[in-house]
């Protein structure tokens, strides 16, 4: 599973289309879209919704253990797609200013996305069924030791990707609450 890079190419294509729309908006308005104005706001909200889907859907499917909801490998692909495209949209929302808490939310997002790319690589080193269940290997020697090492590495990796993801959402909700209160409602 995940041995081709289909979800990465689809994400790059989606990001290129979104970047094209962003360039079009700059061309017509003559300026970089501000985070609190219509386009910047909309792209921030849509990107954040994709990030929320990234956080929630794969975990729900992983715990349901029911094949009725579709293959785990396809949910992980979707996790990666929304986990790349959502942060990309949020990045365009920032108007390239990274002050205070909002700047910190951006950095946490960058860390979670880059750790995800590394995790995807480690994940594919472990033999699995298409439903994500790890296969016991009958191989001996160096190859079995390499797989055991990858398993330990993935467990360690989970302790980075998941808690930083949670910290990111706590900080993002504070940013959203503050931004809406001071910028939108008090205006
Ligand atoms: C993880 C998601 C998000 C990140 C990383 C993020 C990041 C940022 C950054 C870096 C800025 C610019 C701050 C500055 O001027 O230095 C900003 C501004 C802003 N954001 Fe977000 N944002 C996110 C989601 C959202 C969402 C979902 C909303 C709306 C519901 C929102 C509303 C705003 C508003 C209104 C501003 C303008 C504030 C101002 O100019 O004072 N953001 N955001
Ligand atoms: C907004 C960005 C992201 C968030 C919030 C996020 C969050 C999470 C969470 C909560 C899990 C744990 C699922 C579970 O075990 O219940 C997870 C797992 C994982 N994520 Fe992400 N992720 C993001 C982006 C990415 C990206 C961009 C990639 C790859 C390019 C990625 C690859 C993975 C992999 C390989 C796993 C492990 C799957 C497993 O062990 O079953 N993530 N992510």
C-alpha cells in the first residue's frame, strides 16, 4: 500500500490550481490578499476545514475496524491529501506575516506536515495488508531486524506527529477566536 505516490501527485496538482487562483486574485486586485479580507479569509477557513478532516477522519476509520467504511490505505491517502492541501491553503491565508500566536500556529502546522512526510516514508517500510494491518514476517536475519527497527521508529514518530498536531489545533482555535472577536465582530 502507498507504494505508488498517487496522493502526492494529486496534492501537487490541487496546490498548483489553488496557487493559480491566488496569482489571478493578486493580478486583478494588485495586492497580496489580506488574511482578514474576503479571499484571504475564505482560503483560511476552507484550509482549516481540510485540516480538521485530516485530524479526525483517519483516526475514526482506524478505530472502527469495519471494512464497510472503505480501505484504510485509501483513508490514509485522503489523510495525506487533506494534510498537504489544507495547510497549503492556510499558508496562502497568512498574507506572509507570521506575528504572535498566528505565526506560532503556522510553525506548528509546518512541523506537523513535515513530520507527516517523514512518517509516510517510515510507514511504508512495514509490510501490511491493504487494510493497514501489519503483516508478521517469516523472513529472518537482517531484513526482519530492519522491519522491527522501522516499527520502533514509527512508534517514536507517533509521539511527535500526534501531540504537536493537537497543540496546533488548540493554538489554532485560540487564533480563530481572537481573530473573529477583534477583527471581524469589533470592526
Ligand atoms: C491553522 C489554521 C490557521 C493558521 C496557521 C493561520 C495563520 C494566520 C496568520 C499567520 C495570520 C497573519 C498574522 C499577522 O498579521 O501577523 C492570520 C491572520 C488572520 N487569520 Fe488566520 N490562520 C488560520 C486559520 C484561520 C481561520 C480558520 C480563520 C477564520 C475563521 C482565521 C482568521 C484570521 C483573520 C481574521 C486574520 C487577520 C487578523 C489581522 O489582520 O489582525 N484564521 N492567520
Ligand atoms: C494538518 C496536518 C496533519 C494532521 C493534523 C495530522 C494528524 C494525524 C493524526 C491525529 C494521526 C494519528 C492517527 C491515529 O493513529 O489515530 C496521524 C497519522 C499519520 N499521518 Fe498525519 N496529520 C497531518 C498531515 C499528514 C501528512 C501531510 C502526512 C504525510 C505526507 C501524514 C502522514 C501520516 C501517517 C503516515 C500517519 C500514521 C498512520 C498510522 O500509523 O496508522 N499526516 N496524523
